[in-house]
């Protein structure tokens, strides 16, 4: 996965090996089948999560009750990712299991939506697994008619809002991508960039905040490429920061990232001091092969601006290991950039060829798997060492922590500081609330806080 958005934790899928054996329906199944039920399973990034949220509104308006288990659902919707081959393999596994459940009469209909639905492979999957409905990323609105609602007119930038009243919400401000990175399938399955009008975005933010939303995340494949009516992304970000109590955005492209946006992160109190800026490689030669549109030194300069404007902020990136043609010298350039930028975290991927992309057709061989694994581990260790050193600086300080996920076993909740650090803290505070606590220890990926303080 490259400049696509980062995956968000979802309810864990039911392990295929632990599905109950055929038999009489349980009482809970009998109750749920008194009315129409639906299960939505989401794979992939925040954009897919947001799309699932919109589909959830459709099925609710159509009178469906949402359930979490396939066995309890009349309709199952798989909202899918197509960026990496293992994501497709996972979906095939779920489709096979759903076929078994349909033969047993425990699931009536199956819909495949999202990025796989927009890919050429969707037709084969539909025939193989007898899928009732296949939708891509630009015609999600057709689900409405499928579940019995009036046909909806919808553009590339949908107006149907997500579920309101949650403490955090995603707001899509643009879809698609105008770049042609060698390895990326996103322009094929998501289309070219379409920006949502400023007023439409702000009206949705206002509605969400009025409904109790505390945390708004602006979404887009290249979110900082947003343009409308002469305004640029920073203008919209500043306007949203004046309306929402807590704001973040993802994912950005270095070619679109303006210095004034980096400075706004530091200046605006409501913006989380966290930047995700994918670099992919530290080698100018590889960046050119990848069609990234910038050189490593330009990327370094942007990070210097961010570090100066937001000294306490967190920085994350994406890095691809083993792209066709990558040499040992290219790898060394990446290690140098990792050291220079001091990333707090990184999503590091071994190159995965996707049919329909330029990289899948390149003649230069992908490096041997053992070489790729070694390079992967070297980059990972460099990032984690930097992150651990930076996180250690937070130990002993008292932080205001926004609770994102309430306490689970052991009474630990997962929160986020204003600097963008993930924190485990023992508290009964609910998601959307703040607590103050002293940081007692740190690892490379998370901070650990003591009991909340007054």
C-alpha cells in the first residue's frame, strides 16, 4: 500500500476456522431474523471505512438491523481493498465461507463493493462466487435501490453523510488521484481526482460537531491536493479547525504539501500535531522510476519546515522495499533519509506487483526475496530506533490524552496526545473524553501512562 490511506482497526472478522457447524439456529439468530439484518465487513483504508459508514446509513434507512456475524445476516456486504494481493486473497477466503453459509440457508445475499468491485477481477469473482451485487467506488449509491430505497443520484464526491453522533468521524474532501505512481492501482480503481466543494465539506463538519463529534479527520487519496474556487487545502484545513475541536488529515503527497500547511499544524490549537507524508524511497533514481515527482532533498526540506514549526509533533511515512530495479545503493539512500528525518513511525511494504500498473511490467527484476527481507528489516530497525529515542523524551511529562478506544481487559484505554503519540492509559473515561496522565515508560510504537491526574 503506498499513498493510499491507512487502515483503521475494525471489529475482528470471525475466524473462518471457528465458524459454528451447521445446526438449528440459536435463539439470537431467531430474534435477529424477525426483521432484515445486514453485516458490513470492511477491508483496507479509512476511505473504505467512510464508505462503509455511508452504506450503513442506507441499510438502516431501508429497515435493516446491523449484526456482526455472517451467520446472523440476511445481507453481507464486503467493502474491499485492492491495493495488495494479500487483501484480495483474504476476500476470496471470506467469499468462499459465505458461499457455504448460503448453501446452508444462513445468508441470503452477498454484495461486493469497494476497490475490488472497480477492478477487472470483479467479474471473475462474481461468476466464481455467485455474488448478487458488485459495486465499485463510484456507484456505491446503487446499493440503495438494491436494499429497497429510491434510486439515489450521487456524484464522485458523495453527499450522503456518515453516521452521526460518534466521537470521531471521517469527512471525505476529495476522491481519486491524478498521479501515476508506477506501483499504484488507486488511480485505476478510484479514478482521477475530484474535489468536493468547500461549503459542502463545512456543512458536514458543522452537522457532525452539532451531533457530538469531537474529532474530525479529513480524507482523500491525496488530501492536500484539494482545490476549489481558487482556495487550496490549507484554506479548508484552517476553516475546519475553527469549527471542530480536534482535527487531522490523511493522506498527503509531498508534491502538494505547502509550507503554510506545515506551519498551520503548529499554529492551530485544534489540529493534531501529526503528519503522515509518504516518501517511498530515499533514492532520487528510484523516485524517478516510481514517478513520484520530487527528489529526496525536496522531501527533506519539507520535513525541516515541519520540525521547525512543530518541534513536538510526530512524523510518519510510507516506504516501499524491493521495487523493480532497486539496488543496494538505492537502499542505502533510503536508510540515510530515514536517519535524517527521524520518523516516529513508518508503514514499510515489500513491493507487491498489481496487474495494470507500470511496475508489474518492468523488466528489471525485483531483488531476491532474501535481499528484500534483509532490506526490510534494516529499514524497520532504523525507524524503530529513531522512534524509541524520540518517545523516550516524553517519559516523565504529563500529557493531555484524547481517548479513542475505551478500556478493554486490564482497564487500559487507547488514547492520543496532541503531539499525535499513541498512549495506553488506565482509565474508565469514554471515547471522546480527555484525561491528563504522566508518561511512565515508552516503546517504539506507544507511550504508557500512569493513572490520570487532576
